[in-house]
C-alpha cells in the first residue's frame, strides 16, 4: 500500500521501522523489567530525527503532520508499546504550544522538542479529575510578573524525564466557560517537584508520576497563548490531534503481536504438525489480521483528517482511538492464546503486548468517554438527516409505513 503515501511519509515510517528493529526490540524486555527510562533508545530516536516529524519547518521540525507521527508511533509500538508512548507523549505535550502558543513560545520551545533535546509532558489529570478533566483544581494566581501555581497532577507520563510541562490550572474559579488556562512549567522552576512514581502493569519503561506545585512561581509569559481562560478548549483540541496517536500505538501493538503469533504458529509443532495447520488457529490469525487492517485504515483516515483540519475531526479521532484500542486488547489476548502456556510466561515476548495494550483503552479519555464523544457528535450531526424522518413511522403518531411513503412523496423526496 506504499502507493498511498508520499515519499516523505515513507521516509519517516522506514526510519522508525529500522530503529524499532535494531534498537527498540532488543531492549524492550530489559526496560520493562527495570522500569527505567531508556535513554539509549531516546538517543537513537533523536539521532534519527524522529522527534521533529510533527513539528512545522518554521519551528525546527520536518513539517510533517499527524499522519507522519502515527506512522512512526505504529512502527515503534510494533517492537515496544512503552517506547511508542514514550515517543508519542511528546506530541501530546507539544500540541498545546503548537495549537495555541504565542509566536515567541513556539519559537522558544518547539525547536528544542523537534531536535529531541528536551522532552515534554502533558499535565491535565488529577486525583479527582480524570474523565471529568474540567473538574481539576490545581490553581494559578497572578502575582506581579509571575503566575503562582498550587496543586497536584496525577499520572503525568514522561514526568521526571521531561524538561517542559504543559500544565492546566484554574485561573478564574468564578467563570464557567473560561475557568482553566494552560501554563508552561519547566524543570527546576521553584516550587515544582516530581512526586510519586507509579508501579504499572504495562508501558513500564516510561515514567508516570505525580507533579507537585507548592507556590510554584513561573514568569507571566508562560501563559499559553498569552490569554487566560482558553485552557480547556486547548486541551480538547490537543486530544483531538493526539488520539490518533494512541490509536497508532494500539495498532502497532496489535500488528506486532500478530507478526509474532504468525511466526510462532508456523514453528510450534503439536500432533506432528505446525499449529498453523489447525483451522481454529487459522481462524484466530485471520480475524486478528482483518481487525488490524481495519484499525490501520481508521488510524490513517483520522490522521489525514487532522492534517486536513476537517470538521468531523473530533468524532473520527475518538473512533480511531476507540476501535484500535479495543481491537489491540482483543488481538494481543488472542496472541497469548496462540502461544499457549508459553504466552503466559515472561520469558516470551507476547504477554508484554497484552499488558501494554490495556492502558490504551484508558488514557487520553477512556473508551467509555470515546463512545460518549462519538455519540454526541453523531446526534449533533443528525440534523442533516432530518429529511429521512418522513420515511420513519414514529410510535407516538399513529401513522404507518404507507403514510410515511405518502408524506415523503408529497414532500417531493
Ligand atoms: C498509565 C497512565 C498514564 C497517564 N498519562 C497521563 C498524562 O500524561 N497526562 C494526563 O493528563 N493524564 C494521564 N493519565 C490519566 C488518564 O487520562 C485518566 O486515567 C483517564 O482519563 C481516566 O480517568 P480516571 O483514571 O480518573 O478514571 P475515572 O474517570 O474515575 O473513570 C473510572 C471508570 O468510570 C468510567 N466513567 C467515568 N465517567 C464516565 C461517564 N461519564 N460515562 C461512562 N463512564 C464513565 C470510566 O470510563 C472508567 O471506566 C494517565 C493515566 C494512566 C493510568
């Protein structure tokens, strides 16, 4: 299907594939076990120039978009889902700057991120504000030339490793619609500390931590976009562009698990033949492959929609995340099944795929929340289908299909 991509898309995909096979795959189990940030992998990704794929050329990037980002995340996640998010979370953290930053903020931060010199994280969720992110309580008040931030963030991916943090805080508690602003915090800002580091089921190579702000003082020009009150809007715009990246992480995990399962099925002998000869194993492989391919098309469609700025972006991005992450959970679980008892063992690479896949159904909005987003948008768009109402006999009117047909004829439908 290479014909469907530009030479630039293929360049970044192939470069990511090479790094994934040469550097990421051999080190995946080690860093999963150690639960340490894999700086040597970060260095290889940086050397390959991959941190710049989604950043425009005028800010030191390669001028690609969400499609390039997704292709890279997919390839890396084929080898390790943890490294997939370790990379992708830099897009999540930098999208607020890209979408809403002032020209000075963009010129200052984006080139450092594009070069891979500085890592970035996204601090929205809190202990009591997960799905209901708008209920966050971390606050920021103006004092002279500074913002003073107080509160805690929960589950910030890349926290501690990152130098830059997009942090969402309440700047006007009295406002309903303009309560929250995004502020850039840097490692070393006074009053900013990294708190508890989580011990996780999967994606164990990337740190997920609490952020603590205790009278944390940052210069006033760190307010994203220079205007307060737009933070929640910017967070939602960011998630629209980042969710295809989570979908790509899940897609890569599923594709990687399918590859390993296919190889294993052709090698593992039972009853005097490879298990790939059994129709029930073939059925699993065929269903896995079909689901992976369906997910792939949805990810690429959502990524292209992001890059084209289409209006249906929110729904499509949520659909891609929802479908691919549920699909990855199913495919990686079936992959463990194909490996039989060996699949359940840590000596084999496949159980890690299943552990890594689970989080993709939870972060950047749980899949229940994605369903809400899809349904809300579907209902909002349903006005354009009103002409179909003439064909539907409604229960509270005692009309029939024949009545509906007559009405539709009368309406000239
Ligand atoms: C490993 C990891 C990394 C993370 N990284 C980041 C990060 O980098 N930055 C960041 O800001 N956040 C991050 N998060 C937070 C993540 O986005 C939240 O965990 C997620 O949004 C869910 O919030 P919650 O955990 O509080 O669950 P809750 O919101 O408490 O949800 C619990 C359950 O209730 C369901 N539920 C909640 N509301 C509804 C509803 N209205 N309708 C139907 N069902 C509902 C949920 O789907 C879920 O099943 C991370 C989380 C984890 C675990």
